[in-house]
């Protein structure tokens, strides 16, 4: 697949676009704007950019205050620092009053590689999705990231947007014009099994579907970019029509996309499921490709699970 920009780069581009369109949009940075890609906005609109230093709790508090005053603050840091260091402030200052703060977690997942496990945000989706009222999104490519950034700016309420450091394969040549919060996108139809993925894993899901097609197994592929609110209709339809679902995500298995899809399946149309993700472990430091292979986050791991489900008898 053709490689495009990292989702953090597309987020920065979209943020600059939004800044030109809406004077109420402001940013709050925790001394990492060159990494989160908020830097271009800060240079273009210095009077709407606030620097709090390496202090994520204050970052959230300032963002909450700006939202209470009618601004639309985008507050960004590394995913692990934002969610782990400032969770109480997010809970009490943003979620509890339901303020219109856009929280952005960059450098998510183990694909940041050599920076090591202390920098890898692998619990961030679980923590963000736990916060009542939060919308939680993981875009797969540069086009989806740009569309998601515009979507959360227009959405009234707290949001969490996950971005990655590595360049991402291009999924949406059309610019992801169909992006809608809470609505998955079907990228490939199939009758034998469904693969649900988001973020970096979506490209691998498509690669897995290609491999399976060569064996005569037709796999449906859904981009579940929004974890919360989840697209329950698409999940039930997939369970009913394909009889098995594999969920792939660059996150801990428990508390992420797979947990939300499993709950939906259990409540609406129980069927066979398998899960690709980090199994109750912190990754090592290493090259991104080596880490993804070691921890089972690859297209051939997805294909193995999908192949197994495709050959099981249907539950009803």
C-alpha cells in the first residue's frame, strides 16, 4: 500500500485550516507542539496558542477554563502523558461538567518503536472511553485524520482523538469524505467473516482480506474509527451476515475497541470472535516492524484468526 503522512501530521494540517476558519479555536500545549504538530497553528496564531510547559494536569485545567469561556480548545500531548498523567483533571474538569474540550493523544501505540514502553500509549483508548460523555476516535490514515479533526471541531462536547507518529498507509484516496462520528466505513464486502479494525491496524486488515480472498475466503472489512459511540448497527449486521468477527487494534486487548465490539455482539447477536492486540503486556523497545511482529499485530496474525472463524459452524 502507498504510504502517506502520519496521522499526527494530518491533524496539524487540519488544525491550521480550522484556525483560519474559526477564531474561537485555540490550542494549549505541554511543550511538545513540534511532536504533536500543533506548532504550525501556534506560529500562525500566537495569540491563540497557550504554552503551559511539561504539566499535563495544568494543560487540561487551562483547556477546561478556555472551554468554559466559550472557546474551542484543542489540547495535545503524547497519548500516554495526556491520559495517564492528567486523568483526574480530565475526569473532574472536562468530563464531569461536559466541557467542549478536544483532547489529542499523539505517539499512540507500540509503533513508536525505539522510544520504549514509557512513551507508548497503549491504555489511552480504554481511559478516554471510560469518561462519560467523551467521543473517542482513532483515524487510520492522513485523510481520515483530517476529516476527524474537522468533525470533532464541529461536534459539541468532549472528544479524544488518537494520532500516531509513524507514516500510515493511504486508505482513503477520496479524502475520506464519508467520515461521520459514530458511523463505521465498510471498505470491503464479504460473507465469510468480518475484520473490524482502526488506526494502524486497518491497513493490515485490508492486507489480510487480500490474502484470504486468494484462498476463497471473503472477508468484510470495517473501519471502526469511532470507538465511542460505537456503530452497533454495523456490528450486528456483520455478526448476522458473516458469522464471525475479528477485531484488530494497537492497544491493550482489554478496554479498547475489542471490548466495546464484544459487548455489542453479546447484547445484539452473539457470534464467534477473535481479538488482535496487546495481551496484558507492555512491549519492549525496538524497531516498529519487529515489535508489531513480536506482539502479533500483523496482517498474517489477523488472517490466521479470520481463517479459523471462517471455518467454524455458525452459531445459529
